[in-house]
């Protein structure tokens, strides 16, 4: 009896989600560590998983020199049985600093992810401010086949070539992933839905 009630409850939640967000399946996750697994809702199937791959090889809280390149590989892997649009959102912290030629401190992105623009298309960019991170949203240009891993969105980040910081800086690059089933959905519809989903992940 309990199993039956759970199945009915799961079906109702799925029906409500489909009614509220349109007829598509989606996954979402956020990670600041090496790899995180998250659940998805796909049609009438529950319990499938996908993995947001975030490989960071430098030690946490390591002091990084201006202009240094750090290894950070970001991709997303589908465990679903259907083709999807793959999205990754990258939040880059802002820093008040001087570069050569600056007469006073300026607000810069602390690092620059070296985006793979040959395989990924930028969907949106929001400039950072003194109180908010810069936000990039990218979609893998080719649809992601079932049970496949995307190409890396980036494999490294470069620290800004700063000549002076106003204070010691410690922060994190936040990466979130989202897959949207591509069946009967245009790229522009998926782009819009992905941005909403990714913004809602905490």
C-alpha cells in the first residue's frame, strides 16, 4: 500500500511540474566540488541521475599569483535515455583591484574561464557588480545524446593580471548544470527555460 501511495504522489508531483513548466524534462545541480550527482525528472520515470563534472586540481585556498592559470574542468554527463540540450552556468566573483595603467581600483572578474567556444554557445552574460558575481550561461552547441558526457565547457581559468589588490581575496567560482530534453522543443525555448531553471538552483 505504501508503495502505491508513493507512486501516486510521485506521479502527481511530476504532473504538476510538467503543467507548471511545460512538457519537458530537466535536471539541475550546483557544485563547488569535484563531482556532484543530482536527480532528474524524465517523463514518467523517476530516479534517473546525471553528473555535473567539476574537476579542480589546485588545493583549496591556495594563494594564486596574478596571471596564473589554474586547472578546472567542467562538463555535464547524462544518465537519461533521451537526447538533451546541455547547459552550464558559471558564476565568477568580482574583485576590486588595479591592473597596469589603472590610477585607482577597478572592479574586475577575479578569474577568466577559458571557454571552449568551438563546442559551446554563449546564451547569456550578466556583468558582475560590487555585490554580485558575473554570470555566464552556455549551451553545448550539439545536442547531448542519451547517456553521453558533454565536451568540457572549459578546462582552465586565468587569474587576472592584477598589480595591486585592495585586500586579500578569497571566493569561489560556482558552477551549475541543467539538461533539458530536446524532444519537441526549439533551441530558443530551451535557452529560455534553462536560464530560469539555473537561476533557481541554490
